[in-house]
C-alpha cells in the first residue's frame, strides 16, 4: 500500500511538477527496497496498462524484457501480447530511479493523470503542466525560450521578440479556484472557477489580438488603436480596443452576458466584423446574446452585481435553482444532487459571501422554499 502523500508525489514527479519537499519525501521513501519495488509496480501498472504508451522501436530489447517479465512474474503471462509490449516499454524507462529525474516521459498520456482539482497549462505542443498557486516558475516554449513567469495565482507573459507564427497556450481553472493571466500585450484576464482561455503566447504585430474563452472572466484590455482585441465565446465575438468588461457563458447558460465597466465594445456573431451589424455597448450596460435566436439585447445594469465574484461574492438575480446549484458546485467545488424537480424550476434572487458555509446558503433558500438535504460521502443530496 502506497501512502496517499507518496502517491501524489509520484504522480507530480513523473509529471515534472513535484516540489522539493515532495521529491525529498519520495527519495526517503525509496530508501526501502520494498518501496522501490512498489514504485516500479505502480508505474508499470498505472502508466502502462491504464494510460498506454507509444511504441518503442527496439524490438529485440522488448522481447528480452518480456522474457524476463514472464520468468519473474508468471501470472503476467496471461496478459495480451500488446499489453506485454507496453509493459516492456515502461521497463525500458525503469532502468534506474535517477534516470527519471533527467529524462522526459514523452510516452505517457499525462493529461489522464492530472488531478482535476489542479490549475493546468496546456502548451502548444500538447504537453500539460500543473500550476501550483503558491509556487513560482518560468514558462518555457518549445525552443527553450522563457516566455512568461508564474508567481502565486498570476501568470505573466513577457513581451519578448516578435514571433513568426502564433503559438497558443490554454489555461484551465478548475472548480473552486480563480486565477489571473497577464497577456504579452499587458492585457489582464481574471478567470473565475470552471473556466478556460486559449491565447497566443505572443501576439503577431499588426494583427488582431484574439483569444477564446469558456466560462467567465473579467478583462482589462491594454489600449491599442491599431490592433483590436477579440474575445471568442460560444458563437459571439466581443471586439474591443481598450476597455474593462465581464464576460460569462457557462454550459448551463442559454445566453452570453457581457457587462461593460468602461470603454466601448462591439458584439457580433459570424466570422467577419461588420460595423453595420455590430451592437455597440456603452459603460454601465449589459449585452445579452441568445444562443437560440442569435439576438443581442442591451439593458442598463448595476455592473457591480456582475463583477462582485472577483471580491468573493456570489450574486444570483432571477435565476432558476437548478442553475444556481451548478454555480454553487463550481464555486465551492462540491457535488450537489437535486432530486426536488419543483425546487429546481423556482427562481431566486440572492447574494452570499464566498466564505459562507453551504449550510448557511441552504438555510437562506429554505426561508423561501422548504426542502431537506443530506450529506453522503461528501455529496449534498437535496430532496
């Protein structure tokens, strides 16, 4: 049995994201010969069989390793030959513990190993790195150039030299967390829980600055009168030159909501920007794009209601409880099962501080609609 903290250390070590403390704990644990065997078995079975590896071309070496496996572990001969080849591929990488610290584990599908509760950065080549909120690290591109620095909950890309082509990264924020991204042009994006953004590491000079958002984010765009900034979200495009606005579209939302704090933005659908078919917004207004009809409507609002999430507030305005549940799951990183269909269709307006307990939040809703709930295996079940 591998202790949970050691198992986490192994996964982070193989993913090259382990801290110095985790590496030290892992090294001390591996001083026991029995633990070394457990380590090898864990990587062998967890990586090879569950995740799969790319092929290794050295056929004679693989055949020799298969013979050794069959000799030392007779029970494994019942496995399919293809699985044996994958196990052999793993053992080629298990020639020494120190080898792992200095070699890249390219053959593994790392994405399937990453804890879904971790912030991740997907590089242009498909590699995925875990971002620790209390860590500091340099972001390196495929050529070995430093393109950005992460300090705590902020990832900051430097201006750097002008690239010949666009190279994209994607930042993924899990439920229960928030994170700030500063793009190479100085624009900042504050991402809410359960959101992701795909963006160029460096914008091309003389070209439109363009990103793709899923979820919710607050944008503060650096002014550039020549190169517009465009946010793609669902089927909507938000075109700006320099401004601050909040943009929201989660899977449960039937609309894309844009709330303009200052500056000016244009909303349009389609691939080509046309001033005649673009809806221009003024500060203090909300623009709502309906996914079904494709219509865009504007109304004046209190913008603080839509941006208060940055300060740890949860605000719901005339929202059905079934959608409120999804947003509570995202904000608190909990699982909520609502078996009360009638309750799910009810509309509520409410606001809470993020540090309020779920019991307090449910108590508030129960003053308007009576329901019961239980907590089972870390899951909240509403009846």
